């Protein structure tokens, strides 16, 4: 069952958040809003809980020119989940990851390979991710996110009903090749005991219910999803291709962020897809903390974001 909704993010309204688009992305445009200060505030639990709720509703939230340290970034990654119902056995995937390549770990085109549901090849994949970008190329290197909520809501009611209850195999075993090239072993402590072992495959629902918002989200992506198990291979390939295009070709369910030095993005991997633009040659590096959440599930009583918010556009 979908848990009772967590109260809205009232404690953050005084920091003047601004929505970047109608469907995804919110920013705190003033660098006077520091995550380090939120972590140390007297009402810190309320602020961090509301921040997690905001991220889960809006997909991704941006902060300008942050002074947060790596240790505080890890603390934030833990508390975002702990204060919003993350299972006790789930923790951080890595703490932290140094980002020297695009978010998918390989060269990708700007949108056509939009993927990045982090660690979808795990039985228990990621919930929140935090990236602080400290080294930027002279030009290029933006990141795009797309909304899984809106990708689901734009499907016809008949196709929505058909997909609900279907499952897909996700395969992340390509990471073994990347690990060999970089001479970095695949870690065994990947945030949850169920994420151990060498086989980076898992089966997840095609439509996923978010445990905090109660909204339905599309949960397939070109980087990991191999097939829909209940369909014949050709049916699966054709349908997945359509769903990938739903994500990549609808630019108004995306947000594009141009990084400034020490900017921070916090996003919810359960309901977003992301990719970096492959348009830079200089060094691009940051520190990323990835939280591990719950096993994905579909609740037939969960809701459409559009219907719940009475959106007509």
C-alpha cells in the first residue's frame, strides 16, 4: 500500500525556491542558501525531510555555489533517505564517487541515450543522488533530467493499464568492462545486502509507485533495460523503443542545467532519467553520493501525478 503522504515542504518556502519547468526541476537561485547550513540548523530534520519531499515531487533540485564538504554530502545522502522512510538495511552506495566522465560512465549523445536510473541493475536501486560539480569544462558539459512521472502520464490510459503489472529485466553487467578499463573493482558493499555478487541484473516493474508521493512513474531506460518479460522479444523491443522515445523526444518533460562551479544537484533516481551532454573536451569532475532505497514496487492504488495535481498542460 502507498504510505500516507508526508507533509509538504513548507519549511523551505522562505528560501524562495523557483520551478525551472512545469514538470521537473526546482532551483534555489541564491548562493546564500547553503546545504551545510540546513544540515546544522535547529530544525534540521524538518528542513532535510522537506528537501527530500521537494526532490521527490520535482525530480531534481539545484543549489548554487555550495560550500558543503564531502563528509557533509555523505551525511545529507543518509538523512534524505532516513527521514523519509528508507529501509534501515539500506545505506549509501559509494561515499563519494569522483565523477570524471558523463553520468552514464561512457560517452553518450545529448538526449538519445537518456537513461541513468542509477543502479537499476541492482535488486535494490538508488533513491537520492547528490552531485557537487567542482571542476568544469570551459564550454559544454550540461546535464539533462527527464520526468518519469510525466513520461507515464503522457501515455494513453489503455497503454498505461497494459504496462501496469508488467516487469522488465535490467542488466548492468556492462559495468564489468568499464571497471576493467579503469582498473577499479566492482564493489561488494553496494548499499544493501541484496546488491552483492557479480551478476548485475534485476527484475523491476515497468511502472513503479513512488513510496513518498504515491505517484506512478515509468521505470525503464535505454542504459539498463533489456526486455519486458511478459512479451515476445519483438513486442518488447518495439514497445521499449517507443517508451525510450517518450522520454527523449518530449523536451518539455525535461530540464537542462548549466553548471556553475560548486553547484549541487539532488535528484530522485526512482522517478528521473539523466544524462550529460557529450559536447566538452576539458576536465569535468565532481563528487557524487548515491543513496540506496527500497525494492521497486507497483501499487494499483497509486496515482497519476497529472490527475492528482489537476494539470491540463
